[in-house]
C-alpha cells in the first residue's frame, strides 16, 4: 500500500502527539512492507531520523503556513495514495475521494474541560476535529474513553470508530545498559531511591499535588519531576522554595529521550495524577520499566494502567499521600504491581498495535 502520514508532529513535537506520530510510523515501517510518505512543513532529524520513506515538504514557502491544512491535498492527490492518516486530530481539506482517509483523535479535553482553553483555540480545535470526523472513512480513538467522548460530543456513529491503543518507544522496553545508566546517574546526581513524574508540567497534570502530599504528610523521599519548564512549573518552584524543599524536590527540564529509561528504571514509584487524558503514554513507559504506578481514578487511566497501578483522586492530597506511603512501606505490594504491570503492557506491544492499525488500512482499501 501507499500510505501518507501527517508527520508535522513527528518531526517537531517532543511530547505526546509527537511520540504517538513517531511510534506509529516506526511500527508500520517495521512490520509491513508499505510505501510510506511523510508530509511535513519542517524536518528535524535530531528528533526523528527515519530512513527509506519519502518526505514531502511544501514547495512554496509563501503558502507554508496554510499548506498542512489546505494545499497539502494537492500533493496527496497527485501521489494517488491508498491511505492518508492524519495522526493528530485533523485531516487536510480537499483530499480526493479515492484516497481513504483515517484520523486519529487523541482526546477531546477542549470539549470536556473548556475552561482550560481560550475561546479562539477551542473554536479552531472544534472546527478541525468536526471536519476530520465527518470526512474520515475511519476514526482511530486511542482509548475507549476517547471513543465515548467522540460519540458524546459529536454524535459520530459508533461503527465508524475503531479503538487502537498506543505503544511507546522501544527504548522503554529494554533495560538501559550499564554505561548509559552510570552516565545519567552521574549527570543528574540521581538519588538511590526517588519518586518520579514525567510529562507536561501543567495544572491539569497536578504535579504540585504530589509535592504537597510529600510536604503535608512529611514523606521523606526525593521527588523528580521531568518536563518542559512552564508557568505552572514556576508555581511549583515557588512552593518548593517557600517550604524549604530544595534538597528533596527536583524539576528537570532538558532530559533527553534516550536518558528517560534510566530515570524510570531506577525510580521506586511513578506518579501520574492527571485530571484527564486521552491515554497516558508515561503510564505504560513506567510499567514497561518495571516500576509500580500511582495514577488517577476514572477516565482512560485504568485502560493504560491495568492492575499494575493504584488509582486515587488526583485532587485529594491525603489519598495521594496514603498511596505513596503504602507503596514505600510495602515491598510485596510493589512487587505485585510490577508483576501485573508487565502482564498488562503486553496489550501495547509494538507488533500488536501495528497489526491492529494495519488491519484498519486493509479493510478500507478492500471496500
């Protein structure tokens, strides 16, 4: 098959949507002998160095800003693709009907929690998602939660939506070698035991609540928060300063992807108390790394975390503190969760995810 991907995020986004895009492209390339075309306005080989694919960029720099939404369809149509897959909630306008169109919808947080977004962004997201859902031949939801949200907010027919879970980068599925482990431990002066949070540092993710739980219950173990610096990160730093926690709580902003497995594999507990997600890739990164997880009740979190996680109300500081204390004091509980977690993440093996996605492509082409 000739498959085209919207690869802007793959080349230019370091977090969730970028990780998903890179993982999908790598997986399909690894397991299937398709002809792949990546459409992007900019190439960043340091972030995504992919071989044996065709990369399509805008020919006219004057229209570069609009190419991804409007003009890229001209290039797609000329190539006579079998499938075009919009990997991040949108599909370009004007793709020919003979090209089967697939859209991945990650979440509809802007609909469920509109207060977290400004008016203009909400309108743009809504318009793009609505168009993508209407024009796509098949919709990929990354969790049952997202599928239910698509039906609830847009009234989309259930049989048009297929749940295909995410995987994560293969570097989290194998033990980091001794040389890299020593290098990373020395570089960041990692403690012998520590709690870990990895993800965007924003109010929705509630990293500050982890800090408050440790302080208010006097839980004496270091916490490492890994993520890009933000205004919310500055609020956390101010709290740390006011409570004299500088020697116990550490925010790291420039950790490289290939260093992350060392952080996960040497942590005692991973904590991800997000209010709402489409899926939560850091959860399965932690489970693959062999550490127990504390995450949130409800939503998609049990889909990602399975029986390898403890679930809490992310707004309840006492409940979060109790879960942390339980895992720190109960080694048998930690081992039980690790065992269950390793069984659960088999659902997200790269080959399984790639096959499920490719089955969607094949069914469309056969129609």
